[in-house]
C-alpha cells in the first residue's frame, strides 16, 4: 500500500495516521475536509493531502479509514461511491459488520478499534474480521494486533478502550485527594499515580501466568497497608459501579439501531 485515505479526521484517526507515519514514513495520506484544524495539523506533520470532498478521497485511495460517528454512516454511504476494490477500516462502535457491509457494498469492510496512545505505538488494535492487510501494516505501528473472529468479542474490545476515560477520571479523583490532604503539587501527584499505574501493567507483563486478582492478593497481603485498603474496597464492592458502566455501554452498543 502506498496511499491511505481518511474520511472523518477526528482524534482517533489522527492518532492512527501519526502511528502509521512513524512506522511507514513513505506512506501518503489523503484526508477528507472534516475537522479542518486536525487536517491542517496532519498536513504539517506528515505531509498529508487535504481534499475538498469525501468522494475525492475515495477516488484517490483503495484503502480508507472511516472515522465518522455511527449516526453519520448512512449519510456517508449515500454520499460516497465505493467499489469492490475498496478496503474500508471502520472505527465506528456499535454498528455490526453485516450492516456496514450492506451500507458500503461492494467495498470490503473491516472493523478496527484502538486507543489514542496508538500515536506513540503503545495501544493494541483490535480487528474484526481478521485481515492480513491490517496485520501486515499495523504490526510495526502499534503494540499488538488482536484479530477477532467473534463480533461480540470485538465490541468488548471497544468497551476496553472506553474504560480508558474511566481510569483517567479515577486517577483525577485520587490526584485531588493527594493534593487536598498533603499539599502536594497537582502535577507531582498525577505523575506519582501515573507511574504506579504503569507499574501495574509492567507487573502483569512480567507475570503472564498470574491473573490480576492473584497479583492484587499477593501485593495486598493481610497486615499490610495495601491489604487494608484492598479489603475495604472489596467489602464495599467498589467494582460494582464499573461493572454497571460496562453493562450500560454494552446494552447501548447492542441495541437495535
């Protein structure tokens, strides 16, 4: 592939373009006019071409990232003509593959999802159905490519990305507590907590045979300060609001459109 189109140049599409440019500096990007600010940033950062219409992007590139919101998919499908030669990578959550294939026929459709940290090569990319082109292009640009045959599992990977914002909100609350009770500078408190969150990921990576629950019990052993807090969180079922948030988003994803 020597060119990649992007229709719907939002924050996630921007991160993906930067990731691919880092891994494949010769890849040429063609952007739709939506979000002129981000398009201009990418024009400066990677030399992307910004087109006047979505159809011009489709006419220029056989592989196109579709980054528009789910509610905009039907209007896009009515506006742009795709051929059987097109491969579309659709980022919209909650829209089944069968519906996407029907909307954009005769183009081939693959669903992709990742996190914004893909910009630095740190996020995994989930794809449904498994796709050799996705694997070949992205294995150099991200932390891992996760091909999924089962669409429900793909939607679960979307939930995992949604949880990033929830982790950040919890981090904000803990940062506020440290600042309030110790007078620590906010940036220092946030950095301290962030480094410890990174420790969690590193511990799991170093101990692949152990579950997260097992490591939590190991670190939070009885009689330790960590254990004291862990017992309280478990006794008050602090996980329940998180599970309820997962159920809420899951139900909305799977609801008939």
